[in-house]
């Protein structure tokens, strides 16, 4: 999750819902604002489920682990099918 201009406005509620639905999972909120590219790629590769807003940070989907789940959230009435998701598909 990110808190930038394209952040998830409902991020705290999404976080709480994920914690409730997945009580045995480690759920965390992070931003890439102060991470260098290798740190961002490593973060993406270490997670099994990623919920994030549409944005350039999603180029890191190239480094998603095989069979990870990625939910890219678009702004209301805005959707580009497969824009960054195709990168996640390339990773497996």
C-alpha cells in the first residue's frame, strides 16, 4: 500500500479487513517513497499478496514471486486493462 497522491484512500480499512480475514498472516503497510529500486524489487518479491494503487511503482511487478496475488486498485471510473498486470503475469 502507498500513501502518495495515487494512494489508497481506504487503506486503513483495507489493512484492518486483511488482518481480520488473515489472522495468521503478517500484514503491513509500506511506501516506496524512500526505497531505492533494488529495495522495492526485493520487497515485492518477498510478499505473497500485494494490494496497491495504480501507479509507476507497479513496474516492480516484474519481480513478484511465482503464484503471488496482486490486486491493483484503480481510481473511480478509470481502468486500463492489463496495464501493469501484464508484468505480473510475465513473472508467473
